[in-house]
C-alpha cells in the first residue's frame, strides 16, 4: 500500500499543517491549485501557500499569517484561515494577493486562542474556538467583514470543529462536550446535544472533525480521539451510530489514535448502491495520527488507502475530481493520491 | 543562573577565553534587542525547547519609577541558537537543514524495521538455543536492504537527468550532485555489508570513484576537475588535437577507467571531420583503433550498467583469457608500422600514451592521475586486477599516498584508509568527525553487519560512559539532535527506545518537556506515550495540561484533562471551588453558564469525583424550574425524586442540604396531597437534625440563606409529615 504508484509525496522545507483543494476555474492558467498552511519553526513564520498541482515544490502565492494556522477552508469566492492566536483571514480566490486579504484579529472582541472550527455555509462563515466562543462572520456590505457572537461558553467548553448543515443550522464539537446542534432560527443556544460514544472505557473524548453531507443534512459524521468515528442522526439523537473505534464495533479497529479529519467520500460507491435505503450511511474517509488514510462504511470492512510511517494531519477530497485526495503528512510533505479506475478494480 | 551585567555598552556578560589553552576559538557574539533601558539589574538565562535560549533582562524596581508606565521593567527574549555553523567538517558541502530533515525522516522506517528484525532474531535464537546459522547468513542481506533504502535517500548518482537533450560535446554528464554523505555510505556498504560483490571489490571502487571523484578535493587537481576545465574550453577550441589538455584529459580519464568518456572524447579528434578524412586516413584509423581497444577492455565484474564500456567477465579464467587477448592486441597496435605514417605528432604521442596506460605502465599511470585515490584505482584497472583482501589494498594505498601525497585530507579518504587498515575505531571516529550524528547512528548497523570485533566494540558497556555502550551513546547524541528541533522531536523516541540503559529515562524527560499549550500537540505526545506504554508519563502530561488550561480560564479543557488523567484530587478541589460559586448564587439564573461544564461531566460520573453532585443538582434545578412554571404534578413529583436522590447521596456536600430543602419548600407546601411519603420525610428530617448538630462543629461553613430558612423548612417538613401520615 505504501508504494502505491498513484501516491506521490512532495517534500517541503517546512511543516505542512493543513491542505485543501482550491476550487479550480477554467480560466486559471496554472491548472489545479492547492492551498497549504505551512509553518517554519526556524524562521518562526506561518503562511498560507498556494501551490499548483503540477509542481507543488514552489508556491505561486503566499499569504502571511500572524501565527500557526489551525483551520483552513475554501468557499467558491474566498479562502479562509483561522490561527492559533484567534484571528481569521479571508483572501478572495480571484487574487491571493496579501494586500487583498481581510482579517478579523484575535482578542477579546473575537477569539482568544486557537480557532479550529471553521466552515462556510453559503452566506456566512462560522468560527468555533477553544475559548468556547462561536461567531458568525459575514460581509458588512462595504467590503468589510463583520463578526457576530453567537455564543460565549466562557471557557466552560472548548470547540474543535464546526460544520454548517444549512444556512441556518450548524454543528460543533469539542473536548469532552461531544457534538452540539445549533439552529439560528431558534435562538442563540444549542438545540440538541450528543455526548458521543468513545472506546477504551473513556467517558468522554475529543471531537476533531465533523462533516455533514449536503444531501442528508440531519446526519453528522464525527471523528475524534481513540480512533472513534461515529454518526449522529438528529432524528435519533440518543443513539449515535458507531463506525469505527476501539471496542465500538466488532471488527478490528482501523486505528487507535486520534482521527484528525473525516469527510464524506463521494468517490467510493456504496457497496449496495442499488438497494440503498436512506438509512444507510454514505462512505466516510478519515485520516489519523498513526498514518492511516482509509474509507469506512457502516457494517463494511474499512478500505485502507494509505498506511504512512508518520501522522496524516489533514486531507481533502477534490470536490470537482473526487478521485483525487491531497493530504498533509507530519514529515514535512504533501501527499497526492489519485484513485484511478484501475486502482479501484484491484480491490 | 543570574549574572551581573557590565556597566558599559550593551554587553551583558564579558567573556574571556581560557588563556594559554592553545588558541580558543573566538566566542560568537549575539546581539539581543531586549528593549529594557540600562542599567540592567539581573539577567536570567535558561533553555527553552530545542535550540531556543530564553534570556530575561530585569531592571531594578525603584520606587521613583512608580508612575513611569512607559519604562519597561523587564523583558524575556528568545534567542535561536540554531542555524550557526555546526561541527561538520569542511568536506561536507552544505546540505541544507530541510534536506537533512528529509533524510532523517526517511531513514527512520528502515532503522525501525532493522531493529525489529534484530530483536526478532535474538528472540528466536534465545528460544531455540540453537546457534542460528542460517539466519546469521541472511543477516547481512537484511542490512543490505536497509543500506540500500537509506542510501537512496542520500541522492542517487545513477539517476539519469530528466529528459535533457544532450549536447554531443558534453564530456561529463550532469546528474544529481553527489554528496559526501552518500559517498561515505557507499564505501561502508561496499566493504562491510555487500558480501555478494566482495569478489569484485576493485571494480566497485573504480565505480565509486567515477561517481564521487568530484568530492575528493576542492583545491587540488583531480581527473574530474581536469575534464570539467577542459569542457569549459572545448567550445572555443578549433583543433582539439593540438591542445595538450585534450590529451591530458584523455589519459586521465582512461587511467581511472572512464572508458565511455575516453571513446566519446576520441571522436572529437579532427581526423573524423568529413573534409579531412582523405588526407588523414591513417591517423583516423589509429584513433579509431585505440577507441575500439578502449571500448573492449575486459573487466572483471558481474555486469556493466548501460552506457558503460568494456567487456564483462564474470569468472577469473574468462577474464584471464580475455585480458591476454586484449593485451596482445594493444601490444600489436603499439608495434604497428602505421605510426610512422601518422603525420600529426601530438596525435601520435597522445595515442601512444593511451596505449601505455592500457599496458599498465606505472610511470604513465602516475603521470596521468592527480589524486592518490585515482592512482589507486588505476592500479586495480591496469596492473593488479586481482587485488583482494584489506591488507593488499592497504599496502597499495600506502604506496599511492607516497607517490602522490595530498596536502589536505578529506573525510572520505581518511575513512577509506581507516576501512583498509581494518581499524573499526578509526572508521567510527572518522564518521563521527566528518559526517555528523545522523550518519554515525545509522552507519553503525553497517559496521556490525558481519564484523564481530566492531560488534563487540560498539556493544560493550563502558563504565567511563556511565555504563552505556558506544552504540547507545551515539544513538542518544543523535536523539538529542532530533529533540532540538520542533519538527523532528517526534522521531527521537524511536532511537531512544532502542537504547536499553538510558533511553527510556531520556524519553520520559523528552515527553514531559513538550509544550502543552496546544491540545493537538498534547495529543501527539500522548500518542507516543501510548505507543511506548508510558501510562504514568501520559497521566502526568494530562495533569500538566489540565492545570495550564484551568489557570488560563479554559475551565472546560482543564476538567477534560483532569478527567482523562483520573485525577480525583484535583477534580474534587475544582468541585469545592464550584460549590463555593454556586453556593453564593444558588437562586441565580447565572447557573446557566455552568451548563456547558456540567455537560462536559457527562452522565456517567465515575471519574468526576465530587462533581457528580453538580450534575444531579443541575437536574434538580431544571426540574424545579419546570415544576414552578408548569405546576404539573408530574414535574413536581420528579423534582422531589431528585431531591431525595440528592439527600441520600453521600457525595452531596452538607452545606447544600439546607439550600436544597429551602428550594423545595413551596413544593412541599403547595399541594393538598403530600409529595413525600413518611419514610422520605423522615429521611429529610433526619438530615435536618444532623445539620443542626453539625452547626456546632467549628469547621461548619454557613450559607447565605435568610435566618428563618431553617424554621420554614422544618415547618413545611413537619406539615408534610403530618399529611403523609394521614394519607397512609
């Protein structure tokens, strides 16, 4: 698996914390683009680099950040990055010029400390920080950005992930507090709550990532500590569905360490696509601290795509070419995996 | 350690080198911008993580300055000591740090695999107690596999340059730049590991020299330097065969066996040009004859890579036969009558010189080569193709050094001499001095692949090293280098865990020193603890992280880590703090802000200590709220049940008994039929009695309820009891 010919590693001279595909436009002269959050401890600098898929060795553009990036997301019109000092930076995708970027600086008025929950919901960005604050950030109409506070947990809770389900609803997750569901139409408090399920006899764990499929907005898939992946269906909020984790499913757990990110995998076809009922969960891709990139499916054996010697800190599936996956490896490199038809036929 | 600063200038501590101890290198001075106006009262210096040094500069606090807000009274500056010239020798061309880290990352899986194989073999041998000879025979093959994997990380000189159209006038192919790390690695692999190619060692050395000749010397002339200088002039030359450098280059290339280059260069000869063919026919014939002889030179080796010339002979008899035939042809050409007809003097001399080299003429070989190692290789090619054994080679090397003494030594040649003299200590010392801790740590596996003496030398525990072996010492040194960088510290545990004596202790220190500010980094550290089953360390780290977050106001994160660490003591103390807070605002709606924290505690509260109470208390308060709003019998009944649960539970602090009862007073009073039965009411009354007794105890903490609270509770309980008795 490690010597998969369709997987290429591109060493970089600094730490790659996060990677995302940028929405590619036909007019782009440099082809398909990637965004990577990089950190260079020797120069004490953190940047967002725009890289071309054809040659990821040198950045096409660079956007400096005040501290290490903790979240990175793309919308059709902008690239957003949140940092460990609590700031949010938005760069229009038309030009990744550092001058065109707008920022909400961290501090008492916004977030204090790392912001790991960041997502674009069609109109606004949501940010959820480890300080327990949740903000909705949108345009002020005159090119400025305006952040409105939805909730201030005053440090009683800390959020690690956020994901929109619809323009009015979003989910958050964090350390020990499981997953919350927020509905902006029903006031500024969480409307539903799930403490999650954790293996290894742990009462609580940490949620690292949440994904919601646009076609099934009532289901969150959640990845967190101890290799735990579960789905939370709002229709049965008391019964989270285990997908992977120690002691959660009968099968050998896929991984026992932190699951850093989860995403619904639109490329892997569900095995019983014809008979699929709406109750069955769609396949989910995950990456973990022990170097696993895999696709898990309810009641199926997981499909391991990569087993690296180092952690995979972040990955992204290209929404326009879902066969292609980019991942950030702990050992200062970017990995690009193309799942061709041949590769799938072998399985 | 505090030090007193000097008064003058910006210098903080004057440095004086040790006088008389030879010539100490001048200390490197770093200027620190601390922004504190002098006089500086105290300076504190301490190590931070990695190469960072924290320097704190403080002013004397003086009462007159009291109002001066602009005056900075002290500052902490971080100084990065990395990036300076490390102890690498001058032969090491700068491998930049990122490239070195790539090598460090890449070599880890190979190293770990080899260690696990070693352990598995040792275990198997211990189990069966049979000398595991078949495995022993295979061991060097495992090491060879490891060596190839690591070697490939160091750059691959064989890799063809990517899709460039080659100029026919290119003499030296521009491939990947060779590195001395790779060169040294190949030397060790060649001599210590690869048993298969042991019989072809001379030819392997010739190949090695072809790859790394450019590294031998920066200042002195080498064959590579001669050819690359000639290459630069080649474009401007009209008639190449008139240039002495052309013939010098040819003889030099031939003497070290670069046959393809020789044949290529011979084709530059003017007689090949179409307009001159007619009048230089004989001359051209001679050039071509030499080119053919060069390209058919017999070589004793298993195979020839594509593009290399010569005829390959696998066995000694084959080689001897071919060699005699070829030498005969060379002799025949040398004595040929055609030379007289060759009009061009320089061509005649040049070609004859090449023939003499091929005939193994020591004088010509010595003249053609520049470096002793080149002369050494030429001896293998033309004089002693059957040289075997370290002793013979070492003897020959000594002779070559005498003939061509080189002023500057390079790490590579010293290493080679060390290998040939079969002195493992020298080899190890050369590796340490010239190629750095990474190289030594990984190369020790090559040294011990099939060498019992080196094995013993490296593994013997030495009291002067604190009871550790040389191998462990080098691994620890390398691990320290890895620890000093925030991106590579995560791979240090693999090396530390392979150190049996001190590794685990150092690993624990390393893990405990990792920053705990960032939850993700803490999780990465904990993952390493999990892999090495260091549960105590992980519990400690969780507690440290918990205290950090608690202190910085992230109470939720604090409680989370304490819970993970099963730290009952701290959770209880936190519970006391919360009780204090809630005790004050018991009727307040601000209870809501504790919601999140209570959610964190979850429903299964085994590990939460006294916080269990808070969870139940929250349920009681919620239910009470509903009961008051809705006034439904169901909610009221539920509330009373919660109340009884709370009062029964031993973890409910005594000071909450009265407030709880007081909260429930209107519930107890409002209904016509009582919510509590006799037994329940009696329980509550007993608790109340206990409370009255406890009031006399000196440690009793009073609450903030109105003074008549006790009486109203007593009254309502009494009336409830009365009604309950009537009911029954």
